[in-house]
């Protein structure tokens, strides 16, 4: 049975800066300073986006002295990818289904 796609998570990832952050975190665990350098975003703007990513369950934090490191949670992305894979499989199976017009 087809599950619905997580639209809230899609909205979170639809933001270009958040998608850039997720892409960077897919390569390595980074602190706020690294993310500011790599994205060019202002620290306050970046912090707001990180809060959204944390609340969506996409990243987890690791305090290290006065810095906070961010790590991507790959299982969340894998779950979303699985939802899209199910949707694609449903579309393949239904490719020949055509409802007649009245």
C-alpha cells in the first residue's frame, strides 16, 4: 500500500540554503562556523535554518566546547526517498490504467 509523502519534510528541503546545508552535512559533520564559511550565510540566518532542520529531525547536534557540531540523520532522508520510490512504483504499476471519460 502506498504511503503518503512527507510534505512537511519536502517544504523544509525546498529552501535552497537548507538543501545546501543538508548537502554539505551529507559529506561531513560541521560546526556553525564551517557552515557560515561554506554557505556565505549570516550566522543568525544560518542558526534559524539549523533550528528548522533540527525540528524536522534531519540533523542532530553535538556540543564541543563553545561550538555546536551538526550531523545529518541519513535515516530520515532514506525514509523520504523510500516514500518517493513507493510513489514511482505505484505510477509504474498504474501506467496502463486509464479511466474513461463520461
